[in-house]
C-alpha cells in the first residue's frame, strides 16, 4: 500500500502579516535608535509593527492549532530552568555581538534588535521541549522523534485514570529509523482517547489504528 507524499501546510496570511510586523518593529527600533532626527518616525513605525504583530500572532496561533494536534508534557521546574538558561544565553550573546561589532568594526547596533529573533528562538525551543505528542499531515512526533505516516502502523494507549502511555508501532516494512519513537507518558486529562482518535482520522491514513491496551487485552478504538 502506497501513501501520497505529505505536504507542509501553506503559510497562512496571518503568518505573512506577523513577519511584516516583526520587520517593522526591527526597522522602527533601528531608525529611532541610530538616526539623530528619526526618533519620532522610528517610534511610529515601531507602533505600526506592534499593531500588526499582536493580532497576527493570535490569528496565526489559532490557524496553527487547526493544522496540528498537540499535547504538552507536564510542567516541571526543569523545563522552566532550561528556558531561562537559553534566554540568558541569548541575552548574553546579543550583548557580546553588539560589543564586538562596536569595538572591531565600529558599527553600533542596539542589542534590542537581537532580542526579537532571540525571543522567537526561545519560544520555539520551549514549545519543542513542552511537546509530548504532535500529530499533523506529516506524521506523528512522539517525545521529539518524528515518524512519517508511511511508517506508522498503530498507536497503542496504556495506563490508568491518572496517566496514559502512548507508543508508536511502526509498520513491518518501514525503513529503519534511528532514533526510533519511544513511549511517552501523558497526564490522562490532557489526552482523552476520543481526541486522539479524532486527530488520527483527521490527519492520518485510514489504515492507522488506535489501540487501547489493558493488561493483556487490546481494544481497537479505530478504524
């Protein structure tokens, strides 16, 4: 059985507006900081960028959730400390870059200009760390390890009322994958089995099954 190659969803219009807003923020900050007479125009451009950025980000996040089923890990101090550490490294790196540019090349660049892309990197890093299970048109990502739909045979659920363990079973004819998917345990209230079945039916091939395992008994939830 062959599967059509998955395609990445096209960038929604809100994503383009968000990129335009972030660009305006950077340009406005640059003008208001570096230009002797550009404080007022720079602040105006920065304000326009802020107006474009905030609503477009909210719309983009809503559009993203329509194309992805995502379940997050339980919050932990380790995740917070990791995010804080990455943020501190980006802030220190931004100041180091500005000092080097100023001292070596004589180019004065405000460190704040580097905080916006740095903040986006921190956000992406934190979201990746928080993601336990992600399902979209490309396949299943479990514990940070992606498996394309062409290699997925079934998803197996086990556990109790407090937590659910999810496993990805690969097809026997699937090519070798290193590293392969590993089981991930998720709080039960975050992932009702019906929601997982709906996500599989929405994004995955019809042949992919969802199985609930209790001891030695297996119950097929779909298809």
